[in-house]
C-alpha cells in the first residue's frame, strides 16, 4: 500500500493526511479549498487539482468530508468514475447509515472494495495519529483496510458489514451525550444540596454512578483530571459536532423504529445550547446551562 488519495483536508482530514505522509505513503491530496491543499502540501503531500487527478493510480482512496450528501456526490461524480478498480475505497466521514450503505452498494456494483470507517477522537487525535476507527466492511477486506488506516490509528475495530461503522459511531455518541447530561445534572443537584463538587466526584467515581463522562472527562472545572472544562470548555468535542451526531442518531432511530427517548432529549438539550450561541464550546459545557450559569462561559 503506497499511494493514497486523500479527499477532504479540513480540521480532521488535514491532520490525517499528514499522518499518512509520516507513515511513508505517497499522498495525493485534494480539497475544494485551496488553502487546505496548500497545508497538506506543506505536510509533504502532493497537491491535486481535482478528485480525478488525486485518485489516478491510487492504491487506496480516503475521504473525510462534512456529511452524507458530500460523500454521495464525490463518490458518484468522481471517485467511482476515475479510481482504479483495484483501489480500496474508505470513507472516514461521519454520515448517515443510509448514505453509507447506498455508497457501499454502488461501489460494490462497480467492482470496488469499500468501507465506512468513521472515527472517534477529535483534531488532536487526528494530528497525533491516535484515532479509533469503527469499520463497516466485508470481513475479507478488513486486513487491507486496517493496513491502510494504520498510520492514523490507535485502534481499528471491525463493527460488521457496510454501515455498521456509522451505526457504532452514532450509538456510541448518543450514549456519550446522555451520560454527559446525566453527569452534569448530578453535579448541578449536588451543588444545590450543598455537596462540594470534588467530594461528589470522589464518591460517585467509586460508586455505581461511575462513568467515562465523570471520571475521564469531568465537566466541572478543577475536579478530576484536566479536561476541556479547565480551558473554559475550549477545544475538545464541540457542541455543534455532538448535535450533528445526535441528529443522525435520531434520524436512524426514526427510520429503524428504535425507541430512544433519552437520545431525543439529549438532542433537544444540545440543540438549545447550540442556538444559545455555544456551538463552539466543548459538549461538557452543557453543565453551565443546567446550573443556570451561562454567564460563566463568557469570561
Ligand atoms: P471540515 O469542515 O473542517 O472539513 C471538511 C473538508 O471537506 C473541508 O476542507 C471542505 O472544503 C472539504 N470538502 C467539502 N466538499 C468537498 C468536495 N466535494 N470535494 C473535496 N473536498 C470537499 O470538517 P472536519 O471537522 O474535518 O470533519 C470531517 C468529518 O469528520 C465530518 O463528517 C465530521 O462529523 C467528522 N468528525 C469530526 C470530528 C472533529 O472533532 N472535527 C471528530 C470526529 C469526526
């Protein structure tokens, strides 16, 4: 695996393409934004002037695009028309399960191997090559996909067949949102009851309320490990990104008939927080909404 075409060089894709260069691959990079291509070239990639030019002679094509419609369009109009049939096609964007399956079907019908491989971990993990990949693909293709993703990955896990990677991603993030809101509500109630946040943290961390949002990603500044809360909720996982994933989860729940009342509530709470102007804040900042102290986020 030597030649990688990388399409979509934004906040995530830029760092991921650079990791492929560090991993010794020849990277052909394309993005609609010229500045993004320039950044990739500075990191050691070769800039391409179109998707067609980027995928020419590629062993693997990796896409990191905003949403389902972008992925469908780039595959339909460009990749499936120009990539060699031997190229391994991997979409790492977070998109709806339906689009992932539709693209997989189209790619398979054209004779390609395809995987949906969304990631967990933000831009810091993309830059460091420590992303977790959740892969939906045919079992026989997994070893090659893992090899292609290796320079960008801390771990690569096969979730199942096509679409299963996206399903794993939205189910995980729905659970994360619910557990974060629950953790924030518990902190807010503890405060009203006169319980010191650090005392509550120590007790709940060792009791049945223990969960990742509490012990690893504490939303209360100065309590637990250093987290986004200690940087006034800057960096980390933006509310807008969480809201996007919750919308995908609700859309999938509606279409599949799954009952997700807490997921629906989580979406409503993050939609409100987003509309109030906090789209760029880390998702754990929702603590301040629930405490009724949004003013603290402005400082
Ligand atoms: P971004 O908006 O920074 O980057 C997307 C890039 O795609 C942009 O540079 C844009 O110009 C490019 N693009 C759009 N249409 C294109 C086309 N037709 N051809 C070529 N390039 C095109 O977004 P991001 O933050 O890098 O996120 C990318 C994906 O990763 C999204 O699906 C997002 O949900 C997911 N994701 C993001 C994070 C995060 O923390 N940012 C974490 C996990 C997953």
